[in-house]
């Protein structure tokens, strides 16, 4: 298990320590049936800020995944299965309390795994994790049931009403960019509906899912209700979980290609899936926008979390009348970002998650050159002159001048980068924004209220922001169209996915 107190008390050491081969900083184990368990194989957890190994992580074997699934199934028949909604909701509030009690510990674990700035983890990731438990605890208590009165053929009446039951054992597979936020976004509603879960966090970010197990214990969540199995996708825990006959549903956030592989894996056992996948999101800036607000908003939308948020804008369309002023202003914002150590309060640009992901992002920087882009700023790596040069930082980058058909405009890069293109009419802007196989999110910047509504309704995505970005009300539907996903989560949408509805029809 993770020694939470040690993480909290040794943040600087955790981030800067060089670990000689074989010398372990900490071990992160699987959590199965209420116990932390080791296994035969381990893999390294690397700190993206300086490339050091910060932990050895147990990779769950197939038999350990089986044990986790069986523990979850067994837990459904025990105390957890008998709890009423009120008590279940109370325990979820206690999970939120336990997260808040260990706030610094979660923040340190998250930034050690991801390299993200402390300001971001403390403002976004960890508070949202607690909020996820509170919101779904309250939602499930407030959830009503559908009922219809039906006239029968002989003129009598029947009453229909639906009751909500858990799906059973839910496999939760999550990515590395917002590890705790995205995990709890799915675990909280799954538990609120009375399910038991087997969670497989990303192999890049195993820490906070494991720490969450301690919060579950504190909160009195019975053993077997929350299990964590660490490992990879194909040929490892991800695959073992998705093809498991006794897993009743799979909820997944990650790349669209991985979603396709999971669909194949679940097909033989016909599991319901909920998928939040990739994006190539557009932002449209009209000349009647509040210019300063739009520049700040787009700077966040492009560079937050080093561009590693599925909702980030990699395609920015700007009214030609303000195009060059906007490009200059965003360039200034990019050049004023402060790439630093995650624990420095002034840092607002962290590294990418891994050496491999850095290679991918840099290959797109190279491709942009080959595709004829004009480089506005960035396009390379920083030279810090200290251990950060062993980390995975890249420069925030802006391009102009690419054709809309260019691969850099079509494919998700998932880094601190955008392409800015001019438009001459509202129709053209809408057409360019919609010219993608993805459909996750968009933002529109205008002070014309009618235009804001009109354009928002024409964009083929799951969420469109007007004069804001990443503002989330957790009761609203969240998900994507096209390659960006299947289904919606949030509020009642989550409760409906994580429940089996049984309609009862009673002749009166
Ligand atoms: P990924 O798809 O590579 O991995 C996500 C998870 O799936 C990891 O836990 C991984 O181990 C697991 N996995 C990989 N292959 C698998 C397989 N064959 N079977 C089962 N599990 C498998 O994604 P990532 O690189 O971790 O995250 C970045 C991607 O996630 C980006 O495309 C981003 O847009 C997307 N994302 C989407 C949302 C959203 O809400 N739409 C949110 C965050 C991230
Ligand atoms: C993707 O990287 C971000 C997804 C955000 C959410 O799922 C959320 O609930 O805010």
C-alpha cells in the first residue's frame, strides 16, 4: 500500500530523488477484497518532471483480476447489497470527507505521478474528486422513478413504475491526464447505484486510485466493493477485465482507438459500455467578443494541464477582423507560461506524462513543419539546465497557416498546442468547427447573445461553452458525439447508466 503520511511529508524528496537501480522509494499494490496485495510482477512509476522512478507498482495477474471480480460479486451479496439508499449516500459523503482529510496527500500523490502543477491539483483534481462523491450521493437520494398509468383493453387500468437496481460488477478503466478526477467521476455514481467496482487506473498514474482505497476503508465501504488492479491494456489487466464473463458493465475514459478495442472485447459477453473518448475541439472567436476574456479563456483551453485535457481546444478559429491581434495576444500568453517544478506555486505549465507521449507530441511539431505551418511560438523543448531536462516538458506551441485537411488539424495531439485559422462568416466558422470525426466539446466567444445560442446549437458536440470553458455542473449530461464517445454521464445520466431499471406493471 502507499504510505500516505510518507508521501505527504516527503514531497520534495519524492519529486527530486534519484533512485539507484533496485532501490525502492515506495511500492504501490493492488487492492483486492479490502486488502493491499503484492504480486509477481512490477513496473516502474515515473515522475514526468525529472524522469526518476518514484515507485514500483504491482501488475495484477489474471488470477488477481479474477479474485477482484469475485470479491466484488461477493460484496454485492453482503452488507453493501442490503444498504438502503440513505445509508449508501451517507457512506459516499464519508468517502468525500476522507479525501478532504487526506487532501495534501492526494495532491502530492497526483502531482508526483503526473507532474502537474500543485496549483492545478489543489484547485481542480482533488476538490473535484470529493465533489464527485458528494454530488452522486445527493443525486441518488433525490432521484425519482418514472411511473405511467395505462388503460388496459378492457377499460381497466394498470400502473407502471420503474425500480432502480445495481448493474452488478462494474469495470472502471481510466486514463492518466486527470487520474483521480476521472476515476471518481465513474466510481462515485457506480457506488451510489449500489454496484461494486473493479478499477483499473492508467499504468502511468497508479497512486491516487490506491490512496482512494484507504479513503474507502476510512469511510466504512465494505471490503470487495472497491477494488484496484494495476497494469496495462492489451494482454494485461485492461484486457482481463473487459473480457471477464462476470463483469456486468465497462465504463471507460481514454483514446478512441482503445474504446474500439474494448468494444470488441465486451462484445461476446454483451456488456453495456459508457465511453468518454478523444477530441479535436474547436473554439470560435467572433470579432464582437470581449477580447481580453477570450484570450485568457483560450489560453486556459489550450494550455491547461499542458494541453492534456480531452476538452482542450486544438483548433482555434478567429474572425479575420481580429485574427492578427488575437494571434499576437495568445502568443504572449504562451510565452508567459511558467514551466517549472510541480511543487512550485508559480508553476503553471507541467511536463507531458511520459517520454513516449513527448515523442508523440514532438512528432506532431515536426509534422506541422512538414505540412507547411507557420510557427508562431514554441515548437521545441526547453533547456532548463537542471534535472527537469530529464523530464518530459515541451514548449507551448502555436501554428497558423495549415490547410484544414492537414493531419495536425485533424488528429488529436494531446499537448500544449493549437492551430489558429481565420474565418470570414459565421457559416464558415460552423462548417470548419464541424469538419471532424470527433465531437466532444467546443467554445464560442461572442457578446452577441443571439449568436451565442444560434451557433452553439449548430455544433455537433456533447458540450458547447459560450464565453467560458471547462465550467462543469455535475448534474448535466457529459459525453461526446462521433469518435468522442458513447453515452452520457453526469447527474441522472450516470444514475441511468449504472442502474438496471425494472419496470413493474400492476393491473389495478
Ligand atoms: P488510453 O486509451 O491509452 O488508456 C486509457 C486506459 O485504458 C488506461 O488505463 C489503459 O491502460 C487502458 N487500456 C489501454 N488499452 C486497453 C485495452 N485494449 N483494453 C482495456 N484497457 C486498455 O488513453 P490515455 O493515453 O491514458 O489518455 C489519453 C486519451 O484519453 C486521449 O485520447 C484523451 O482525449 C482521452 N480522454 C478522454 C476524456 C473524455 O472525457 N472524453 C477524458 C480524458 C481523456
Ligand atoms: C478530460 O480530460 C476531461 C474530462 C472531464 C470530465 O469528465 C469531467 O467530469 O469534468
